[in-house]
């Protein structure tokens, strides 16, 4: 505290010496006021304004749609949340959109909240996926698939899922997807389930632009709610971290 | 007021307390003092984070923020309340009501101005224009071209506020929308070089309109590993801007970052993180002018 006072005097002096015609000026400081539980005061007026909106939302958002065995959070290169969500979308997409989907790709930035352990309410699905994004299937050639793998590695990993195990690996010669099913490694073209946002080239996914495309017009939230509805308290959702994205720094 | 209620992060709580009890500061309070309050990226976080959220549970909330702002206004009549964009998107409030409540709440809190973030285009230009009647404050941006869109004439490049004896010029800059927002949402909004346009406007504010303090609301993002324009690169190449209140990267900046601009003057950069977890506050004490940059900035380290 003493130190600050001293600084204050120094400033006064500087101002006085530096420019004596100046009405003295000083910036006192910047601070962040955290609105945590120790700030108890709320505004009645604001609460009243929010209330009717809140009532409409709560009636729908508090419905429990499923259960999760663990809290899932996102990280890079892969995470339980990213793997879990893309695996769920593969399951949904295969049964509702196209039974020949090879891969699901989302962007890390698009998963906006963690999934808590225990009951999952509708509101939580909105928290994770607030965007009104829909599911799109893009068809890529083998070469284009390599560009996709490279893009995902450039981003230090993104949420990816497949019907069975898939890996992205970086070699000195470039990045590739390696599917557990041998037959998938030799296909001529691949169907990628993704969001309309990425399919439009969002977040640097120019590899998806102007490619054969099927718009399902199904909201990603709708798909997630449908898949979570299959889980129960006894058989909750479980996600795995299984080494999908293998990054060898020696190959950089 | 009870400064104990101002919860700063970590050890700075003690500093805040010390600062408040300094007699020098109280003297300042009786003179013309200006508090700049600011938020960014509140992403429709109307209520505090839910209690199953983990890291941020219980934090934020419009009602608590409004109460805090009200308290600060009682203490100091010269307050400027600003937002750096991405007001929209993130909770069901946006999905259900399209941002109407966000703007109503900001109007109730008496925001003075906001800039536009990429997510503010998430319901398209039409979706943004539809909610604008609920905002009692102006939207500021000087590097988007709105000609031929429904936003034409609805966004100002800058605004000058008179607070006590001080003239404060506020301008806004936005991030390149291509690649972040679907083209069909932002339509014919044209992105222009933010540094050049901000410098032109800041020159006008400082030198023609004689503003004592020039603040830029930025949604460019704090810093990138790539050469993408950020608040850091912008600040270095800027002139006539004193303070950049940033957004987009959800960066928690607890002390003003100092950057030397192209005229060897200090520019301060601040950002509050996101979601209304924090209310940023930076105070200026002055008799009437904000001219001596050196004197200003040796005080910034406090807090």
C-alpha cells in the first residue's frame, strides 16, 4: 500500500515537472470485479424484468433427458467431451441420416460447456450446443480427407468420432486418418458428418466448401437429446479417451 | 460504500482495499473522477452459471451486475458503461427470445455504448436489426461497411461523451466475419482494415473534436499465434487511442496491459474474460484534462 502511495506522488511530480500548464491527470487503476457468491446484492428491478422470460424457459429446460457417468470436459488434442459428443452424433447420424457415415467432425470452439455427472437436463444440451447448428453430410475424396486430417492437426486436435476406432496421425509425409476397420482405409470417398457451420467453411474448414453435401436440417441439439434419451440412471452415458489423435512432435 | 464487497481476484482484494482507504484517492473522489465500467462476450448469460457447471458455477448474472453498477453510480456520478460485443448466443435465452432480453437488460443498466461481435450476427442481420429497438444505447463500429444492408445508419463509427469536464471519444472495431460467421448471416457487411479506420476516427476524435480520452471497443481478440490482427498488433500500430477494451478471445486481463503505440505513447488493453463473470472498472482522476500520458500510466499498476 505504501508503494502505491509513493507511485502516486511520483506521478504528481512528473506531471508537475513535465508540463506545468497541465491540469494534473492520473489514472488510478484497473480492476476486475468478480461477481461471485460473495457479492450478495441483486437488483429487484432486474429480477422482475427477467422473471417472465425465465419462467418460459425453465418449464422446458429443467426436463431430464438422460444421465452421464462422469463429468466430461473438453481439451486438446482429444477429450472425453469431444469424443463422447461426436460418437453420439455418429450413432444418431447413422440411424437417421445416412447409414454409410465414416467420420464425425466438430470444432473444439463449438462445444460451449462441459457435461456434468448425473442427470442431464435439456438446458444443459443448450449450454453445450447453443448454436442452432444442423447436421450436414459432406463427401470427400481420399486426398481431401488427408487435407482434413492436416487441418485438424493444425488446430492441435478437434472432436472426431467414428463407428469404430479412428486415429489421426502425423507423419513427415503428412497427416492421415487411420480407421480400425481395414475396409475403411481403402475407400475412394468418405462421408463426413459435421455441422452446417463447418460445412460452410467456418473455423477454417475450407476443405468442406463446394463438396458434395446433404443438408439434414436436423438440429445438433435434437440429435443429442435423442441419443441421451437412450441413457438411464443405471446405464448412464460413458465417454472414452482412446488416443484418437496421435501427435508425434518428431514428425513436425 | 463498503469496499469489502468489491471482490477482486486473489491477492488484489487486499490492494483494492488499500487503495480505497488511501486518503489521496478520497481527495480525488471529490474532484472530477471518471469510472469506465466494461464487459465483453457476455453471451446471453442472463443468470449466473448453473451450479452443475464446475469452474464457473454461481458466477456472473445480470441482476448482480446491475446492483454493482448501481452501487458504483451512487458513489461516482461520472460513469461510462461500455461493452465490447458478443452480447448474443450461449444460453436458451438467446434461442428463445433472440437477444431482446439482453438488450433490455443493458438498457436498464444504462449502457452508454456497445460494439458488435461476430456472434451478434448469429440470427443474421435481420435478427440483429429486429432487437435494436430494445437497445437504448448506440452500437459503434468504424470498420464494417453497412451500405446496402438493413444495418446502414443503425451503427455509428464513434460517439463523444461529456463526463464532468472531460470529453471521452468512444469508437468500435470488429473482427473479420468471413470464416467466423456464415456469409448468409452477415450478408453484404464489408470488412475493412480495422487499424487504418480506427486511426482515422481516433485522429478525428483527439485532434478535431478535442477528446481528452479516446477509448476503442474492440472485438478483434487479444492476441494470436498467427499474424491475424489482434488488440496487441492494433495497439502497436495505433495513434490517438488511450485505452482498448477488448473481447472475442475471452481473455481475463487483471491488470491493464501496456503497449507502446507508433507515436511512443502507452496504450492500455483490458478484457474481462466473458459471460459477465467480471465487471471491469478503470478509474481516471482528473481536474479536467487527460493529456499527460506518462502521468496517467504510471498509475495503472495500482490494483
